[in-house]
C-alpha cells in the first residue's frame, strides 16, 4: 500500500483518460486555479490510491510520477525535454544518494529530474545567475515536494566557477559550457562525470574539444530523436510527426 499520506506531500489526482492534477496535501480548503475549492484534510494518514470526490467526480490520490511532476511544471525558460533529461542522467552517472550540480536552473525541469534521481539521501546544487530563473525553479521544485533535496545558489559559474566540491556529477545547460569545464573538473570526485547540453554544432565542437584538452576520459556526444508509433492490430505505423533536434548531449569522466 505504501507510506500513508502526510501533510505537505505532493498528490497526483488521477482519473482514467485524463492527465493527473498535482496538488500539495494541506489541511483545510485550497483553491485550484479557477476550477474550484478542494479540501484534502481527510486524506492525511490514508494510503495512496484512496478515492477523492471533487466537483462530482471521483479521482484516485496517487504518488506523483516523474512524468506527473514535469507535466505540471510552470514554464518560463525553455526546458530540457524528457528524452534528453533521461539520457543525461545516464551520461552523467547520476545515482541515488549522490551529490550533483547543475547550471543553469532555468524553470527547474532538470532540477526536478535530478532531485528525483538522487533520492531522499542525495543532494542537488543548482546554479543560476538570474534571480527570476532561481525563483521560478525554486517554486516548481517546491510544488514537486523535492525542496529538501535541492540547494539553489545565485552564481555566474562562467565567470566565478563552481564552488561546490566532491561532486559525483555536473550537468551544464549553458551557452558556453567549455568555459566552465575546467572548474567542473576540479569540483568532481575521481570517477565523476560532467555532461553538457548545447543546441548547435559549433557549441558542441568547442565543448568536446575542451573535454579532450582537459583530459576527460570516455568523451562522447549524442543526439536523440523520438518518434511515436500508432499501434493497432495489423495496422501499426510510425507517427507522421516526430520530436527531432532539441539539443546535443556530451559527457566526459574525470579519471586522474
């Protein structure tokens, strides 16, 4: 059945055929946009899967999945797509309990992915030089219920470098990640990974060159394309539209 609900937990209200509605569990009534007022007080102490009646409709109160959290994101800056974020976790070697860093925070989409991946015993340090991006990312992480795993720092890592130490992974979503890689190399533990996200070939080339010149090992670069399938009995075919180029991913590992 899972752990019972506690006040402050994020809750995904789900009914078949509809996207989940993400809310924070609180005592007393709360307003959900322009849709009405919801009181989830009785849910506290109950098990996930409990039925909630709201506006004449039954919903299941579920633990939010990562997809639920990202779908409910309040977007400001352009976010890294799910296909790229998932592969960045692999390329950067992100694991439960690890201490990792990202720059910049943007709207907090990758922050949420990282905080979800490191788990309750891990930690994410999120850098950005803009207060408005930090505020937006902080609000989205709080709505996802992951704020205890994330530390936000206002810092221009391009000019000031990364001030965290003993990091297992660093992900750079910046226009000039090659400028930050020397600092990232010093901040990583031996065996740690740095990964980057850049939209153009010129940026990718300069980034990979920097990886190699700095002595990173296992340097690689990829681009991911996503195509859906229309599946039917004897009539399966590729979708006419696909999610094509969004960005180039590159990574390297500190060995020395």
